C-alpha cells in the first residue's frame, strides 16, 4: 500500500514542479503592447486647467518651451501643485499625442 501511494505521488510532484516552472517563466504575447516609456521633465507650473485635469510646465533651462500634461486617477502627486510651483514630472506619451503625468513632485 505504501509503495502504491509513493508511486502515485511521484507524477503529482512532477506536475507541481512543472507548473511552478511555467509560472516562473510566463510566455510573452507578441500581440500585446508594452506600456509606453516613462520620461521625466522639471520646470515651473505656468497654468492649471479647469477642474485640475491638466497643467502646463515651462521646462527648466528653456525660456519658451512649455509642455502640457493631463492627469488621471492613477497620477500620483506629492505636494501642493499650483501656478508657480517648481515640479518634477514623470510622464508617458499616450493616445492622441497627450502627455499623461504619472508622478508629479513639488520641489522645495
């Protein structure tokens, strides 16, 4: 009886090991797109859109380059952002050519 239990448990153990190896090395699906690259910029907030869903930043080191950003519920904000605030913005380029702010940090 003990030998039969042992022989039955060997295939089960093999399946568990095989299953853990498959889970550790998932196959990539070439049909899925990866998330957009995250870029960073620093500057001064020059405008905040209605409802706080967008803002503009004059990029540090330039006198005339202003970038527009949109925010969503996943945007993380550290500090109080207002016109004149110095900020660091991590963003991703999304559909329709918009810059989605992923993380906004107010500099002291």
